[in-house]
C-alpha cells in the first residue's frame, strides 16, 4: 500500500510540476532547469511503479517459497527449474540435484513423465510415488498442472506434492469436522 500511495503521490506531483513548469516557462523561467526537474519527477514515478511491480512478484514468490505443500516448477523443456523449501524437505534434493532429475512419478512400478502426462491433459492429481534422495520412492499426493500462455503455448508445468500421511491426516480432520457440523 505504501508503495502504491508513494507512486500515486509522485505521479500526481509530477503532473502538478509539469503544469507549474509550463506556467513558469511562459513567464520567462528556465526551460532547461524545468525540463531536468520534470524528467527527474517522471523517473521517480516510473521507479516507484517498477518497485510496486517487483513487490507483487516478491509476494508471490514468498507465498510459494513458504507454502506447506512441496512446489516445483518445470520448464517447457521438462527440466526442474525451481523448488520451494517444502520440496527440499520432502524429497531431500538441493537445487542442483533436482535440476539433474527428470520430473517422474510412479504408478505401481511404471515410471510416468510428469511433462508427457501434462502434455496430454492439462492437469491431474492423485496419490503416486516419487523419487526421494536416500530413500525408496515415497507416496505423495500430487496435484500437477500445465501453464499455457494466451496463444496456447506451454510456458511451464507446476507440481505440488504433500506427504500422503499428512494428506490423509488432513482428510480425516476435514471429515471429522464435517460430521460434527452435520
């Protein structure tokens, strides 16, 4: 809010400054000085707008970074490009190690490519096994979806995971709460 108010105030200030500069120029003021000050005011307003835009990106990044669900982003070429803290804890791979892995899940013993599956269908979810460092594949709830641009080109894929035991615990709590309310 502060950045928005600051940007709006500076933009309004720049507008009022332009009006004042025009009146001073018509009354014999220095065109060069007024131009420099007007440019400076416009630059400050632009910088505030950029900061506000970056602030929004910062907020979204922090939401994903601190989510309880393990979140990974896979690029259009099928490579992991980002993971949050929860995914590091759940699967045990650091950022360099996950970049070397292929996004796979298992149905029984059969390996399924996340990106190939999401190329066929836009999203899927269910309980599957995934690879984890120093452990046998672990059962997780996966919710994955494809992100397309306005022209239908795939931008990336998003994979969200939760340990099955945690997911089942939440499901039991939800069902118990539902029964209590009925």
